C-alpha cells in the first residue's frame, strides 16, 4: 500500500544577513511579514514584499 503525502515542502528559507551600519549578523526568515531591524543599531535589514522579503543589506549565507 502506498503512503499519501499531504504536506508540501516549505517555500521559505533562512538567510544570514550582515548589517552595513554596525557589522552585526542576524538570521532572518525569507517570508517575514514585517520589517526586520538590526538588533545593534536599529537599521532596517529587510522589508516585507509580495511573498518574499526584499533585502536592504548584504546576504552572507542561505540555508
């Protein structure tokens, strides 16, 4: 008997971004629904877009 798969693979991913202001690195989710700020200097790192976030800082790693 075959098993049925009901759950789809997630479309989101995690991104490590580096703040251009203070150099702090943070891990953020690609499908965030609000603006994400740096914990060190309050600079906006990413803003929500249609479906995915739009990055305002440089991504260093994706996983």
